[in-house]
């Protein structure tokens, strides 16, 4: 009696392809070897590059502004011990009925103050006013009105403050980011609540000088 060859079952590790249609092919028949619905093997995904976390590199102005902040705190310790005599200038810049105020990167950084600074040794007060406005705001102003000076004790210093006024129009100040955090024009009748110690005093000096010139 002749033996008929038996159908060999497909190998479990057989290759899948479009041409395979047997019960173990898992291809076009849509059936698995066990008779259930075929499951597709997930394709391996390409490796995704890790997200790049970039950090902006602080520039020179950023570092120097922090240095000024630390140096100011050290200076306050010296002022407390030595109580030195200092000379400085305050510069009142007006544009019509507006006043230019700045916020510094050191000291009381939330207060709006008049630009100005210390007078160098051998420097005249007017020269100091011109230099400070050029350094802090990038402005060249030659026409100044001297308002006078006053003595004040501030942070244990004995200050003599020389005050100057200049009326400007059509200028665009550019703040020195090392010393100045922000520059803004304010109406003289609506100054910010938190302003420098001598802002209102110097504004009163300017009004008095204008009234004297008008008389």
C-alpha cells in the first residue's frame, strides 16, 4: 500500500511576506497560526536624539552688573566704619513736563532715581555731570543749568550733592547695562511711588530756579 505524503505544517519561524498565504503566514489571510486574528509585529522605531537644552551665556555686562552689586555692599561696610566725605552730582533731565528716571543694577534696585554719580578727584562738578550722563545714558549734553548744591548724610556718608538741569527733546537715551537696569520718562506730576531720596527735592530746586528766572 502506497503511503501518501503528509502535509507538513508550516514552521513557526517561517518568513512572513506578501506571497505567504498559509495559516501560519500571518499575512493576507489575516489569521494567526492558532486560528485567531493576526497580530502585527511593531516596527522598531529609529532612536530619537536627546532634546538639546541650551542656556544663554551671560555677557560681559551681566557679569559686571553683578560685580557692581557686590562692590556696593562692600562699600556700605566701609562707609559705616569710615563715614567718609563724598562729592557727587545729580542730573535732572526733562522733556516738556516729563522727567527721566533710572533704576540702577545695584543699591536699591527697585527705586527710580535721577542719573548721576561720584565726582572724581580733580574733576569739576559740571564735568562730572556731563561724564555721568554720557557713561550711563550715552548722551552728549552741553547746555546745563546749575541748580545749586546741598549737604546730606546718606548711608553713613557725608555727601555734598551738586545738582544740574538740562532740557532735552528728541533724544533717545541708551542705558549702560552695567549700571542701569531701566530708563523711563515719567510725568513730573505723577512720579512713581518708590523713587530716590532726593528726586522730589531736586525737582523743587528746579521749579524754584525757573520761578526766579521768570521774575
